C-alpha cells in the first residue's frame, strides 16, 4: 500500500454542518475502497487563486491515507461528482 494525500477544496458558502458532512463523505469514500486514513488537516477558509463557479473562497482540507493504487481511480471518479467540492487533487507521497 502506498501513501497518498487528497486535497479537497469545499464550497465556503455552505454551513459548518454541511461542510463537515462533505469531509466525512470524502473520508468514507477512501475507507470504502480499502484505504486507511492517517490524519485530516483543516487549513480553513482561503482565497482562491482564481474565481471558480462564481466563488472566490473555499475551505481547504488535506486527507492523508494509505491505499492500493487501483483504489485511486475509483475515489477520483466519485469525487468528481460530489456536491460542494469545488476542486480536488490526489497525489502519491514520496516514501522517503
């Protein structure tokens, strides 16, 4: 199993409960495909580099986890259609 980092930018215009539900759905998605979550970093509300869907701000979350390489495609395909997720990026971390 390899280590990965999933960066998620969540819509800043939703309330705290909905934002927590989005992050919980992301974590559940990782676990559903055999991943184990190491930790979740919340960076809070940040200004976006450019306007996305008429929004200038988003909440940033970084989910560190271990999973098989085949699970990443499944996770990304489901992240693509999640409501209130503005952007996401999953990268493999170095083993060093």
